[in-house]
C-alpha cells in the first residue's frame, strides 16, 4: 500500500547514493518508486537490494528521463491513492529528504499546481549550471511570460489528479521537463516555487546530461516558435519583395497591395504551423482560425499603414521599412497568439 507522499526517482546507472536516498526517504515517511531506466545487468543487484523498501519498475533499454518519469506516472495512476502527492527526485543525491518533504507539503497546499523546489545559484555553483540556468530562465520567460527561478530543477511535486495531464506531455528525454514547464502556463496550471538546498557533488560531473544534444532537446519547444516565425517572415518578405518589383507600375499603391498579398499568404502558413506544431492547440480550428483572422486583419492594417507612412512620407527605403514594421508587429502577434488564441488545451478543465 502506497503512502499519500510518494517519491518517484528515475535512475540510470546509479551508485550507492541511490540506496542512501531511498533509505532516508522511507525514514521520512515516503513510499518510494524507482524506475530503472535500462541501466543494464551490472545494476540489477543494486535495484534488487532496494526491494521491498521501494517499488522497482524496470525495462531493458535506456529510454531517457522523460520516459522513465512517465513510466512511473502510469504506475502511480493505477496504484496511488486519489489524495497522493507525488515528488520527483534525481538519483544522484542532489535532493535531500527534508527538501522533498517540504516540496510535498507545498504541493498538498496547492493541489491544482506544479510545485518546484528551486535552488539558489550563488557562490560554489558550477559555471555550466549557473550559465545554463540563467540562459534557459531568460528564454523561458520571454517564451511563456512566466517567471521561474530554476527551470532545470528535478525536484518537483504535484497531486495525483495531474498524473493523466503530465503523462500526455510530449518528450522522452531531458526535454520532457522543459516541455512540462512550457505546457503548464499555456494550459492554466499554476507553477509554485519553494526554496531548497543547492547541492552539487563533484562539480555536477555525475550528471548524465549531454550538453549539446540534450540542450537542443530542452530548447526544442522554444525553437519551434522561432522557426515558425522565421518561416512566416521569409514567406512574407520574399513575396513582398517580388511583388513590389512586379507591381511597380501602380506607383504608391504598389506598397500596400504587395504588403497585403504577402501578409495573407504568410499568415495562413504561420497559423497552420503554430496551431499544430508550436502550441499544439486542441481548440476548434474554426474558433482559433477566426481569432487568428481577426488578429491578422488588425496587424495587417497597422502594418500597412506604418509601412506606407515610412516609405511614402518619411522616404525610408522600402526594404528597411519592411524590416522595422515586421519587428514591431512580430512582438504584438506573438503576445496575442500566446495569451489569447492558443492559450490552452480544450480538455484541461475536465482534468482539473
């Protein structure tokens, strides 16, 4: 029988610190579920020794941290009490049972939220950890409008009703935890923070995080939006350039006509990409399409007026003016899409 406080630990090729952590968590009152993420035959005795103090889930091939977490989520969805609080921890000893308990209590007080145990990044923090978290924190805030102090923390807690939602978030490796942070603000799931100790062992050399490969996975959700915007801009700017030459005989009317035609084509492409690939919106295509059309019309009007004024009145080069207006309305478009059109998934209210 699992206790209301459950510690879920994904582990790949762990050392003796996992045994010490498991023992301490059990002594603190946690039920412990370990997921052997394909560590291999050399580690079977270690995991076997942790039973029956802990429940051990295992599979043969290394699948990644996200897959291991979701394996645990699936097990807990079937076996955990309805009022359970699940705390995820790393297996390398960087999280203490006391902090896990503190984060669990915070999650119990905020049953509709994802609770993060956030570290300080002062003196003694490895340079790559400080730099990585600083950059990710800034990019994350720009992308979501949400402030998170520690985007890379593995100490997180939530109540059992969130299990189906978190299990459905994409990602099988390190990108999963970032995808979780990207999805929650979009879907109306509050993110709550509580401070924890900052512990780095041996300069964090025990981490299985691959700096280049896994960083690309972590940033993939953010990069999708940037790629979509660049694609739309390339279509818009390229078609605008062609049309201004082709319609030069229209005189001053060539600028607004070219801009409107280019905008209609690029906006249609941008909507399709953002709905499906960037925001993964499950809202009605008709509803979001109408909202996007209204947004596009407003932006098109403002964009065309500003562009025509810059070229025909101020005498600015038509290509430089186009770049300036695009940068201005790119920001407005992103904010409207992020917080109005694609702000959430249709099914979230039923889950919570």
